[in-house]
C-alpha cells in the first residue's frame, strides 16, 4: 500500500480510459499522456492499461507502506526517494517507509507514477480512471488528498528494477517539426471546416495559439486569434471525442481533451491526430501550439512510431528485469 502525504488539487488515479460508455453520456477520461502511462507500466511488466497516478499539481509526496517497485514517466521533473534523487523515465524499488517526493516539472505538465501490479481500485464501467465531474472511478471519484491510503496490486516484484529509457519526445522520430517555442500539432480537417471563409481557414493554420490558463482535462482553450463565421449557424448537438477542435461563438477554439464532453454543437474546425494527443497532454498553460494539416493516411501511419516505441520499450525492459 501507499499513503498520500502531500497532494494539491486535481491529482487523480487514471488508466487508459473508459471506452464504450460515450453513448450513455460518459466521457472516456484516462491519462492525458497515454504514452507515458503505458511506458511506465511497460517498465514494470504491467499491462499497458494498469492504473497509475496522474500528477499535475506539485509538490506531491507519498510513503510506501510495503516494499514495492515503481516507475516515473511523463514530464521532466526532479524526484527523491528516501532523500536520494530518482531520474525521470526510470523504475526503482522502494522499501517500506520510504518517502517519494515529486517536484514541479522543468518541462512538461504531467508526471505519471506507476506501481508493479497497478493501483487496485474498483473498475467502474470497465475502467479505474477517475471521472471528476461524475464523481466515480479512481478513489471515490475525487482527487487524491493527504491521508489517502491506496492499495497497490499484489504482484511478485522479482527481478531488477533500477533502469530507465529515453522519453518518447527523444526516441520517436516523426513528421512533427521541432521548435522549442511552439509545439507543432498535426490535425485533420473536421466536419464544419468549409463553413469558415478562406481568410478564417488561413488564420487557423497561421496563428501561433496560446493555451489559456482556463484549460484543464476537459479542454484546452486557445487565444491568439478569432475564428468567426460570416453567417452564424445553429447545429444540433453531435458526438465529439478527445482531439476535436471546436469553435464557440466568441471565436477562440477549444481542443477537447480526456474529460471532453460526449456531445456538443459548436462547429468543428479540425481534429488532433491520435499520435499527437500525448504531446498535447504535456503542453502547459501559457505555452504555444500551431497546427499542421495531414491526411487520414498520414494520421494512421503516424501511430506506427508510437506503437514501435512502446513495443521496443517493453522488450528491453523485460531483458533488464531478467538480468
């Protein structure tokens, strides 16, 4: 078991999401950076979908009440275990009584703590993810707080646990141009793209959009330009998913994220491809993004490097644990 000693708002238990319930109005939830969560589980030999802790407010501290193996992935950050530094994208063993302290990231937004055997909380609609608005999943459907005691899966942790891997933003080579000041996100045109004038379409592609402070797991609000329609339209509500870029009447786009609504009536300008959602999940409020258009075929192909990275990581981790 682990005991939470310090936790600010909105740190939650998440897995890879609650699938198959959107038709009932239940959003997917799940990790904002699913690659980081799956990678942490791979380091430990867990299933990709094992639940871990998504940490997005800091500092965060926990105490191990029994010996356990754990991994830290996601944002670049500073961590100590029993007073000694632990590298990001690394797995280690902890002893009973050891305190793990995680500080605010130097780069990126979210750190993922995973544990051998996964976090053992009940599944709700097939997932252990916390759904904050509905108040279920995770630990009582709420953020973690000091004093919480969480059961970690009972699994034998034999083998070596003191190694790490290159993070995906280093290891994955793809078509997204590198720019330290602007995160380039690949998108496809969406349903109502052609309702916007050529001038508004050009604005969408050319603007360096800033992620507003009024952003969260439900959606990222963008500032920096206005996308308006020559003639306002009334749309029936229809299904939306994470990655959809909607444009409300005020003209500032909203990117739907993990806790996105299941339906909405705002015009849809574009949709972030699956291969870039994890990058977006690590973008911080105040940072800048820009959009690049890709075809459906390119969007599908872009997942190959991500899948190859996770498969390779799992194979290498199995070898290291056997040493």
